[in-house]
C-alpha cells in the first residue's frame, strides 16, 4: 500500500491538495485495504500530503479496520458520542485544499467534515482516484490474471450445463458455486 500512497501523494502534490478524505468503500480498499460495510455510520480514510494515513471508524468496525489497515492511525468512535471528536482528531493539522469524494459524500458527512476542517476548501478528488485506479500495478495485474483463469475454468464447466429448460437463475447459482470451489 505504501507504493499506492506515494503515487496518490505525488498526484495530490501536482494538484495542490493537502489531504484526501475518502468515504467510498472501494476507495478505502484501494488505498488502505479496509473495505467497510456501507451504512449510515461515518467511516473516513484520511491521507495527508505527507505523513501517516488515518482511519475514522465506528467502534464496531475497529477490529476489522485494525487487521485490514495496520499502517493507518485508527480513530474509533462510539455511537453514543458520535464521530465528530474522532474526525476532528484525525484531521488535526490539515488545512488548505482538501480532496473529497463528492459523489458518495452525504450532506451530513460534508457538514461533519466542514466543521472539523473549518477554513479548508474542498475539491472533488473522484477524477484523481479514477485516473490512478485505471493504471494497474503488478499485484493488481496478477490478481486479474488469476481471476480470469478461474472464470475460464468455470465457463468451461458451466457450458456443459447449458441446455433447454434450465433457468438463468439455476445457471447463475451453479456459476457461483463453481467460482466458490475454485
């Protein structure tokens, strides 16, 4: 992940961004390995232009986050307290222009982020992440090759099961079963 952090931080520097605040599970998984269960509780990955990555999670996600993203400083919050204090601690020292993912960010989340980063200006970092994620590294290419090989084997086995009278749902269930066996 440190290679990805370096690539993203270099792209941030080119765009004059002091930090990224990410809320989309796919973006977090890409940058820190943690893929939270999407729901109404605030989960934020913070990547400063320099320094340690930070992860704000509800207490019930703390252990999963710790295991998936040991390189990130963890700020867990309890439901009865709410996320504002943990978020403020996670963004301490960050100012200036901050990249946020506008598309998945809710109004409530934006209000929390704005309060924690008063005086900061926000720009959409969605295009930056899309551009970086489009270029695959060696590990990603290897995973794509492994996945393609699995699908090739499953398609070969599944093709023998395609015949009149079989429903699409039956074939989909069989495909899922075969993928699980791989």
